C-alpha cells in the first residue's frame, strides 16, 4: 500500500505479506529444532563410539589397531588386547583360543595369540610389546565371545607395555584406522566378484568365515594375507 506524507511517498512493503513472513518464521524455527535433533543424534552415536564401515564391519573410535587386525585399548598403566571385527568375520566361529600365560612376554607385530577353527590353528599378531598381566578367562572358556562382542566381552588379554608411547605410536587410530579398514574392505570386495551369493546370507548379511566362503581350498592363505602372518 502506498501512502503520501506531505511531499514524501511511503510504501508499506509488509502489508499483505504478514502471512508469508509468519510462515517463513515458523519454517526457520522448525528447521533449527530439526537440525538440533539431528545433531544430537549424531553426537549420541559418536558418544557410543562404534563406527560402521560400509555396513559390513564395525570399529571402535577409542581403540588402536594393528594392521594384523588386532586392537589395543589403554586402561591405566595396562593395555587391553583383542581381535577386531574384520578378523573374526573373515575367519569364522572360534572354537578354541590359545593365549600366553600371565608373566610371559609378547612382542608387537609377532605372533601373540592362536585361534582354532575346525581343525585349523591360525596365528594372530600381538598389537603391543610387553608382559601379559591378565587373560580373559571367559573367552578361554567361550571363544565365541570374540565373534559376538569383539570389542567388549571378547577382549583376550591385558599387557603391561615396555614403552607405552612407542607401542601406541606404531598403531592406527581415528581417521587413519578407518581409511586402512576401508582399503581392506575394498580389497575384499574385489575378491568377492562373482561370489556374492556365496558370501551373503539371506538379507544381505555376510556369512561367518568369509575367507572360506570365498575360496574353500585356499581360505587359510586368504586369512594369513589379511592377518599379516603369511
């Protein structure tokens, strides 16, 4: 609406647009609330500490990874050690696990654990160097805990490191760890070409023991390659 005030002309741009402005304000408020909600969900997921890699494997953001697919988690002056989700899905259901005795020494990058699948014993590298101060008796009695909860109840042993910083410095964490696992997943995908029906269960879930599903005759070689024990 145009009004005349003496010699000046006043144009009221807002008259007739109040409805549009109100709707815009409502939209902005709703958007801010929605954004805070989504951000809150993301922070909650981050706080939970588990990463999902391509919907196939999980990682934890508060642990360090050895390239042989074992993990290390600092707890006070000790380091808790386990086998990651990639390795357990690659190998299959663990039937027996062999761990060092308390007081024995393990070396970073050397064989520190052994697992048995069927009649095959598979070597697993230790992610840290030091003295074994505890072993998980629950896992010794029930190795399947590594398959069901690799970063929790499935931990294997605790080590007092010779040098805390040096041990952790030689491991992967954060974005570097994720990028490394993504490379291994891509490598695994290339091996799966033409074998999708073999390595997937109904519903698109990877079968336990991916290596055997890919190549039953040479599955041990596949496992050794990824676990760096070849």
